[in-house]
């Protein structure tokens, strides 16, 4: 009888110990740890006209982001090609990468890099590097609004001339989750040359997308690039309106 009582007490102690230390274990009953994964979206659009006008314009882009702990990474690349009556009317390719390190729930420091080639605007290349600091003014399940500021350094070949100079980068991005299927986004990036603020490049984008299935959706967006000092014989402003499909994976 004494042995039975001893084993009953021992079993109660063992059960209590297992219950106390279970959250720290790696057994099958331990709570699952959410893994950080890449979220990637690829999109493409084509515009074709025939008759009084004969044009074709194709666009493609891909964006990926990943968030874990106090880290955020964003990557993107895009390309556009167009013809008008057999003559090239658009040809550009670009990309960007940004890493954010959160120092609080809303404040962060970042490193940003981007590159561009645009043969029609006579931009052989433009590479921009910028570290800085940012802040999320809105950060919830429906809205995000962040602003960034920092110094930058640009290397470019514009109209056959090589230039390198220091800039000030000011940027903001807003995203709104309209409902479970649709979202809207808007961004603005302004980079004036420190020595002469009348020499700048501004990029703006606004768009909306909606999901058809879990993986496929539709999107419409407008992109505008303004160069206060363009290459000789080239317009300062380039505007692009695109409608297409997107795939998430």
C-alpha cells in the first residue's frame, strides 16, 4: 500500500513537471513557431493597338518581401518594352533592394539601393545608394504609412555624360487593405542633389489590385518619373499607366 501511494505521488509530481516545462520543449505538443517566408508577386501587362495606330507595350515586374523578428527585406525588378509603328518607343529595366532594421515597434534604420537603365530617356545607367532612418506613422492590419529620410550617392550616365553626386533622399509609402481581396498603394520618392536642389529626380506610383483566386489577381497602376534635368532632346516627364495580371507565390 505504501508503494502504491508512493508511485501515485511520483506520478503527480512528474505530470506537474511536464506541464510546467512543456512550453519550452520541442515535442509534438509544443506550440508551433511561425516561420518567416518570402511573399512574392509577379505581374505582367500587354497593350496592343492596330488600325489607325500600331503600338505594342509590354511590362513585367516582380516584388518580394520578408519580415522576421526585427528585420524587413524588400526586393523588386521591372522591365518595359514598347514599339510604335515598328519603332522602339519604350525600353527600360530597373530594380531595387532595401533592408530595414527595427529599433522600436515603429522606428527603423535602413539601407537602400536601386538601379535603372532607360534607353528612350537616354539614361545609360543610374545607380543610387542610400542609408537612412524611417518611421511607421501607421502600422496595423489595414493601414501602413512609413516615411524615410537619409543621404544618398548617385552614379549615372545621362546623355553620354558621366556624373556622380550626393543627394538627399525623401520617401514615403502608404498601403490600404480595402477588404479581404483588394488593396491600394501609393509611394513617392524625391531625391534632390545636395549642391543644387533644382536638380532632382522624383518617382511616384499609385495602384490598386484585387484577388480573383488565392494566387491570381488583377492590378492597375500608374508610374510617373520626373527628371528636372533630362538628357538633351528628351522630355523631363515619363508617365506609364498599366493594367495586367499578377501571380502570388
